[in-house]
């Protein structure tokens, strides 16, 4: 299938598909006219790539995970990469929650007319 068909089938943008190919997460062959043609089994692969990206896994790590995901065999590398992605996401959430807490304190101060000085995080 051509790139536009793959985009329509998977919901991924054409630009994203080109990026996945550039990152060697998917591959295509070229027609004589230079158009990309993807195998039918690329569709579930793109779905898995999108799932991993949505879960916060960097594309640089996805390539190492895909063979394990498709074979159903867990490796220490896959588990380590997923655990690292989880830790990064948890740290980001903690930072965002702290930012929200600071903003809530500022809002309360403004609401009560007690906000006279700005505080910066430690």
C-alpha cells in the first residue's frame, strides 16, 4: 500500500510515517516513480509504534522493542527501556504537580489579596 493509504488506515500522518521510516522503525520499497510502497504487515507495526509513543517511549528506544513486542518474548533490554520510560514520565508528572501547586498558591494569594511577593521554587 502507498503511504497515503497507510496513513488513512493507521491514523498516522504521512509526515509521521516518513519519520518512522527515517528512524528505521518501518520500511518500504520504492516504485520506479519513487513512491513508497509498504507491506500489509506494516499496519499493525505502525499501531504498536503509535501506542509506544503515546505511552511516552522515545522513538530511539522503540526500534529495540519492536522485535520483542511482535514475538511476544520479553527481554531484559525491553523491560529496562520500558521501566526507564515509566521513570521519566513519573518524574515529569511530579514536576507538573509541583508547578500546579505553586500556581494554586499564587491564585489563592491573589484571590485573598495576600500575594505581595513572588516565590521561586527551591
